[in-house]
C-alpha cells in the first residue's frame, strides 16, 4: 500500500477510550486519517484524553447498541473504514453481568454491521473478536478454521459477534475482516484487575501483586502497539482484496506463558522482591489458550515488531511516568 493510504481517509473507531482504541486512534491520526470516535462514557484517564487526542478527532457521543447513532456517525462523516472495538472486555464482569455484556458485545456488533450494510461508502470493516471465541480445544494452538465454541458469558459473546461478522460478509458481501488476538497489554490500560497493569501498579505502590487465579492459566499476551499496526494492515488489505472478506486472522507472538511466570517476569524487570498474592478465585475461564499466526504471516506478510520482553519494558516505562 502507498504510504498515503490513510491521508484524509474518514475512519470510525468504536471503543476508542479502551486500551487498543487509544493506541489505534493515535496511530491513525499520525498517519493523517480523519478519525471519528464513537464514545459512550467519558473516561478522563484514558489515552484519548491524556494525550489530547480529542482535539484531533471528531467525537460522536452515544452507544454502539443505538443503531440510529451509528448510522448518523457513518453518514454525516462519510466514513470509509471502520474499526469496531467497542465491547465489555472483562471476564469477571461478564460473569457477574451477562446481559449487559451480551448487549454490548453481540447487539453492538450487529448494529454496527447493519449500519455499515446501509452505508454505500464503506470499504473496510475490522471487527475485534478474541482468542476467547474459540473456547476450549484439546489441540492447540488455535487456528482460524477451528470451531468457535465459547461456553461462558464473555467467550460466548465473542463467539457470537465473530459469527455475526462472518454472516454479514457471506450474505451481504460486506468488506469485513475479523481479528482474533490474545490478551492485549500496554500503557494506558486502566482495567487494574488485568494482570499486567495491576501488577505494575502494585509494585509501584510497594504492595504485593494479586493473581486472581492459581497462576497456572496459560495465555497469549499481545503488545498493544503491535495490535494497532495489525488492525491497520488488515484494513488496508481489505480495501483492495475482495478475497479477504469474511476471513479471520489470529495475531500473536506465538509464545505460551503462565500468569505466574508473567508476574515474575514483571517483578524481575522492576527489580522487586515482592511475592505475588495467589488467590485462586478465578472461575469460568479456559485454562490454556495459544494462537497460531501462520495465516497472518502467509496472507498479510505480517510479523510483530515487539517481543514480549520489549513490550513489557515499554509498558513498565509508561506506567512509571503516568503514575508518578
């Protein structure tokens, strides 16, 4: 793609106040895109606000579950590219509040896609699914042709949203691409019950970091700047390659690490002697998740730019500065 692909391109980002949304919006603005952010809640600590990005984007206030709001945003700003990141993303909250999670993650997705179906200018829609959409499989790593079989509220919401996105591509020929990533981490994550920001904040406060599970859950951790670049690459390719419509792509560093190992790595990098508080209270979660990114390498010529160690070091530096 030419370097000016994003210049003046009207782009809608849902979920822009979230971790990935903030970094993606920053990257889009830096590439010259004309960005519109659909924002439900005002989050003063988010990257969108902290980095004064609101002065560089257009903001539509509203909920992705409101079809008329989404249609207005697409129509009035003549949007060509859509990144759908808006979701309730915390597993524990999903277990306590399944209905609101289903509304945000499932209804929000079909509303967004229905609005796009009625908008004649759309050339690419990137829908954020998750490795959680796969559910439990006996054979790992996950590949994109595996069944989506979530069983618990958050996992089911992502399985459903993923299938709905595939349906809109197959039935209406919408230019939809689906991303399935592991656990995003990076500076700007304000969900302190997630292991990376929670551990870093605890160490900076001199407190023992908390591990909700038994520490042996294996996860696929993915640095947020790599995530933003991968989403933009897929959107560019979708705009010019009809064969990519409806396809899903795993993006991953393809490493396996337990929660306890990750916490110990963070403690070592921060020079801390604190012992983690392993609470063993997690439930309704898949124990072992691990993605293959072979399709993204082969079809998109994609590769991550940061190793886990590099991503963690950049993340620690961000929080040391932000939490001074």
